[in-house]
């Protein structure tokens, strides 16, 4: 029985759109959590200088924390990679049949695993990737044999961006 990959969303939500500007990559939750944490830390540090210091510290901490939270959100769910593969998957020789929805988990599997072991060659990691694919693939109907080239493509693209 397949369990759905929680990241297997192939709609507007996967672009992490800013609720106001509609630009991709907003990661509103990560930004909010970061801002709250940074604001609290900044207020505590600024309190040493008195009430004004606490207010200034909270404001600076919230901005810094929000930016850090957005960065963490983008690291967990990279909007740029998703957009790249959505646009480019039809040009790949292995994607002659099938929709982006079927290949998206394979691309994501490649970039997420590469980020965990960036100095490892795909060929060295392939057995581990193959053994984890069935659990990871969610609603994708691709077998490892059909997903392999997409996973490798994504893995190698990450390696060239270093």
C-alpha cells in the first residue's frame, strides 16, 4: 500500500506563494516562526539596555529571524528546484511519457538526498536511494527503474551548483 508523500503537492501550494505579492518562495510559516523566535531573542538581549533597547532588539531580531526562517523554509522545500524541473522535465529523454506529477517525487528525492550527502557520487549512493524509493515515492507510480534517471538528473544538477 502506497502512503502519500506529504510533499507530493503539485499545485499552487508547491510554489510557496507570498499571500500578498504572490511571488514564489515565501515560506510564510518558516518566516513567521523565525520572526517570532528572533523577535523574542532580540527583545531579551535588548532589555539589557532598558525598555527602548528591548523594543529595538525585538524589531531587529524579528527581521533577522524572519529572513533566517525563510531561508530554512527554502532549504526544506526549494521553490527554485521545483520550478526548474516543472519547466524542464519534458526535455529530458526519459520523460517521453508521464506527467510532471509522476516525476516530481523523483526529482525531489534526488535533491533532498544530495543535500544530505553532497560529497557522494550518485553511483555510490544508488543502492541506498533504490532501497528507499518505494517508501518515499508517495503517489508516484514510477518504479525505481523508471524513476532512477530523474533522481540521478536532480542529484547531478545539485552537484553542479556547488
